[in-house]
């Protein structure tokens, strides 16, 4: 979902090479499973990139809870392989992480310096990837984002739209708050970071962790209401329910909103509202 938008955005100005598990006819794409250490490192060394954007992950939060070993294999071991390959070619690593590294217990938005404490296997596996990237990379940016939605993948928006086709009343949790993020907007923001990396006229941006997401935090319920409104589905009613009324394998953070002020200040780039992103997303779907 994010990878496809990154390729489209970055290809405007750069030569982009992709690693994919499925056969791809594009000559710049290589079939590679990041859980295969030897193949991953060889592929990165062959391409010899200046920047490696690690956007691959197993993001099915409930499935990760059921299969911890697979979650760790993909999200942690796979990340180790990418990090090591990137270090071998002395490239800049950009690791896409998640708001789920936080517990969700604090009331205010999380900053890059806030204490991490994941409540799910998914969050734990991504945080371990962060630790490895920080300890083993010579040059890195860790990008924490949240609640991604885009045309090329399953997400909260697509699930709500699918349910709205068959159900006239939807029950959506009202006590989980986050920052919905349109993958095209995130790809553009990452593009700005890459531009800055290669801009010799400006001082090098400080490495480390950056939070990037669309503006205006919202609850899952708020998002569903806005989605149904923009689609004009007046016949569908959205009812708020508590997290304890919806059974899931993994616990979700009650508040995983992210403070993006550091990114906006350092890179001089302002993120727009998720509602505007949603409008463009629905146009994409047609």
C-alpha cells in the first residue's frame, strides 16, 4: 500500500529499485523475500543504493498476536537483514515504524522522545526493528506513522466501505484515537526528506526519529462518520461502541496520536488534514 505510492512519488526525480515477493516485469524490480538474509543483502549490494526505504512489514495486528514467531520473522528479522544490507553499501536507512510502539495511556500526542511501551506483538516486533536500526545503522531516519489508508491495500477505510455495502448500521469504536494517514501524503513527505538528503545547499537534516502523519487526530468512530458522509451513504448509520465491546486478539492503544512538529520544523513541510487525504483517496477509488 505504501510501497506502491513511494515508487510512484520518488520515480519522478530518482531511479527507484524495488524488492518484491511477487514476480514483477519492471526491470528495476527484484524478487526478494526480506526474511531470506543472504538474498536480501545480495540484492541490496547489487543495487548499491544511496537510500534504502524499508516499508515492508506484516501489519495484520491480530494475526501477529496469534503467530508471534511469524511477526518476529518478518518485522524484526526481516528488518535486521535490510538494515545490514543498507550498512554494507553505506546508504541512508529510512525505516517505516508505527504508532503501536506506544501504550496509548498518555492523554497528549506522543513525541519522538516519549516512552515506548507496545501492548501488542505487532508493536513489539516493530519496536525491536527500531532498536536494531538505531544500534546498527551509521545513517538512519526512523519514521513513525499511523492508521495508513491507500488505494493499494486493505485498511480501515476499505473495510468500512465494504461493510456499508451490506449493512445499514455499523458499530465502530469511539475510544481509540489516532492520526489517519493517506499513503500518498506520507509518500510525498518522505520524498521531501529524500530531497533534503541530496540537497547540498542546505545543512544535513538531523538523523533519528520523526513522526509523520496527517493532521487532525480522530477516533475510529469520527473517521467512519466522515467516510460515510463523503461517500454520501445517508442510508448507513454509524453507532459508537467501546473497545471492550469489540473482541480482537490484540489490544489497541486508546490514544496513539503523534506530534509531527519536529518533522514539519526540520523539513519545512506541512502535512494536510486526513479529511483532505480521504477526499483524494475516494477519488482514486472512483
